[in-house]
C-alpha cells in the first residue's frame, strides 16, 4: 500500500491501543499526526475527536483513527462534523463494508472492548478497501443534505 496521511487521537480509555496502532502505522510507512492524549489522566474524548475531524475536513490528512473506551463517544463527536463519516469497528467485515459502502473516513475503536490484533486487522482492512461509488454516492449525499 502506498503511504497515507493520517491523524490519530485517544482519550485515557484508548491510550494503550492508540500507542500500538500508531506504532504499527508508522512501521508500515504511513505519515501519522498524533493529537494525544499522551498520559493516563482522565480527559474528555470530544477534545481529542475534534482535532482529528478538523484535520480531515481541512484536507490535511486522508484518514483518521480515534480510540476511547468504547469507540462510541469518539464516533458520535466526529460525526457532528460535516464531511466526516466515522465508524466504530469490531471486525474486518465492518471495516471493509464501511469503506466500500459508506466511504467512511475515520475508524473508531474501543480500547476496553477490542484486542490490539483485531483492531489492527480492522484498521489495515479499512485503509486498503476502496470506496465503491455508484449507488452509494446518492446515499452519502443524503447524509450531508437530507431530502426536504
Ligand atoms: C471514558 O471513561 C469513556 O466514557 C470514554 O473512553 C468512551 O468510552 C466514551 O464513549
């Protein structure tokens, strides 16, 4: 796979998994901007989801990775940003389908719900799967601008 630009962040519940995913991404040659957190103190996940979402919407990076305890708070926050399609992933089928059908651009993981090997398999599948386009374009357009 050619090198990709990514942004990554976690709260305290996702820190360990974030560190392992970050190391694997960099070892694979990807360019990754790390927006924290870097310590084990309790922090608020929206403060970490936001800079990753903004790195995507500004065009600075192609994909994002967000990790909290469940992945859910990060996804809820990221999906409030226009143009962001964040999905919580638990298996490689979800990772493949959300890229192929939803053109998802942020992969979210639960540091308390998923092991590192499964998370890494999901992330590699997510990054390697192209968006299918076609009928899915119409549906994605309706996410951004629901019919009146
Ligand atoms: C933090 O305790 C926890 O709520 C957070 O990591 C995440 O799971 C929220 O969705």
